[in-house]
C-alpha cells in the first residue's frame, strides 16, 4: 500500500490536515508527543537550529562540555553561580518564559485521555507549568539537580548548596544540573522510559523538533517501523517529513489548539 502523501499546512489545506490529525489521534490507542525547542519558540525561548536558533547564531556548542565538567566540577559550579556561563540569552529567556497555547493544548489532550505521554527534549519546565503530568525529559530539566552517582534528582529549591561541587547526601556522588550536557550520556531511567513509551505508541506527534539529535530522533522511526502513524507539527520541513502521515505545516501554538478543538467536537459527537 503506498503511503498517502503527507498533507501540507497551507491555508485551507491546514484545516483539512488538522481534521485528519484529530481523527488519527481520536482513533489511536496510545498517543505520545515527541517535543522539541520549537514548541517553546512561542514562549519566546529561542530554538537551537534554523532561523533565530542559538547554534545558528553562535555555532554548534563544544561537544566536550561534560568532559570539562568532570575535569573540574568545582570550576563549573563557580562559573554557574557567578552566571558567567555561556548562552546568557537562553538563561534569561528561560527565566521569564511561560507556557503557550501549544503547551496548554497538549495538557488538555492529556486531561481528556487523548495523549498518554510527552517525551520532551526541552529543559524549560513549561510542560509542568502548563499542568501536564506524564512527562519524560530526555535532556533533563533546568529547575532540577541530579546526582551522577545514584541518579537521584532534587528541585533546585530543595537542595542546599553548601560546598562546591555539591555532593549527594545519599551516596556522596557529585551533584550537577539535571540538564544533560553535551557529551553526557542520557540518564538511564529517562532513556528506558522513552523506549517503553515508544514501544507502546501507535501515533506519535512530532512537535517542534528538527529531528537531528539522537536517540530522540530515532523514536519516530521505531513507531513507524512498528506500524504506527506520525503527525509532524512544524512550520518547516524536517528529515521526518517524508515518513509523516500528516503534516501540520504551522506553528504549534496555532495548530495544536485547533486539533484540540476538533477532538472536543468529536468527543461531544460520540
Ligand atoms: N512551532 C513548531 N515548531 C517550530 C516553531 C513553532 N512555533 N518554531 C520553530 N519550530 C521548529 C523548527 O522548524 C525546528 O524544526 O522547531 C524545530 C527546532 O529545532 P531545534 O532548534 O533543533 O530544536 P530540537 O529539535 O529540540 O533540538 C534537539 O538539540 O542542541 C540540542 O539539546 C538540544 O534538545 C535540543 C536538541
């Protein structure tokens, strides 16, 4: 069977694509959203790639960030506390960002049972602030700390930093930001949960991700290989566009609320 050409997102075609997306989500058993920085662009947090991206402006980061941390965790902490770290533009944007209509639509999809889990590459905590609950943060969370020894996590405001580098009260391991550094392995608990969610998923929403960073970019390929469907929500093409069953070629903050309103209509008509 030839795969239907992905629906595009221009004008009235977007309406049709949104209807198709809502029908697919309504009929699916286990919808998972794979989220990238694009979802938070409408919360004024710059993406990494493409127009206005941090890597576009400043170049790809040094992939040895984690190695440098391990070489001198005390210095890393001193730089962080004195806020002389890099990407101050991102730090400032993160500090004042609020969830946008796209985050809230995903939260409502979860509330009404249409969305089972969010795998997010974002560290901005905006899913939690929007009220979503079933979340795995494959790249960590900027508002948390994590022990490198036992993997225990704390909210920033529940860990007293009285030595540099801070150490874990349970195992004595070094404590760092929960945000996964470049070159740092994905924490095992988060990766295992992503693989489990991907295994159960029969419809994956690809929301605001350029799909170039692994292992996250591989999850949609696994869903497709397992016979699942893909819905891309992105104003731009990505390497996953051609394998997507439906493409909402529009900003997430605009298209996801319309999908959610179609789902409400369909639920009401049940
Ligand atoms: N709505 C939906 N998608 C959008 C929007 C929007 N309003 N604005 C931009 N996008 C899309 C872009 O077209 C792009 O495809 O969001 C995507 C952002 O891509 P990236 O900046 O590469 O972000 P992401 O895919 O999350 O990057 C993955 O790379 O550097 C690492 O750790 C970083 O988690 C990040 C990972």
